[in-house]
């Protein structure tokens, strides 16, 4: 199987997905470090932050799954990505 021929908007979508996953990973690392050091004091604000992070990761996974499925069909003509208002 050869390399996938990607259009510029597809490459941009992958770059944005990568940035989202990096940001989510950074947030998870910070939470893990706080928890391991005993400095994580769980409160309603922390729960909201973790909930937002969970939603962000879920949205990113959904967008990436959509991209992969569309790429298999080799067209983005009728694809709607989460958060895409165009």
C-alpha cells in the first residue's frame, strides 16, 4: 500500500488534530503530575476541567475517525467534521 495522496485542506485538518491531541496530552500530563505529587485537590472546577478535556478528546477522536473514513473513499466532498461551520 502506497502513501495517501492528501490535499492541502486534509493536511491542515490533520495538523489541527495533532495540535488538539498534543494540548490534551499536555493537560493530562499536568493532572498526572499534580496527582502524583499529592497536590491535586479535587473540586468542582477540576471536575469541569477534566470533563472539558474528555469532550475535547472525544471530539478530536471523532474528527480523526471521520477523516480516516472519508480518506478511504478518497473524497471530502460531503464530509462534515465536528466543529466545522462551513
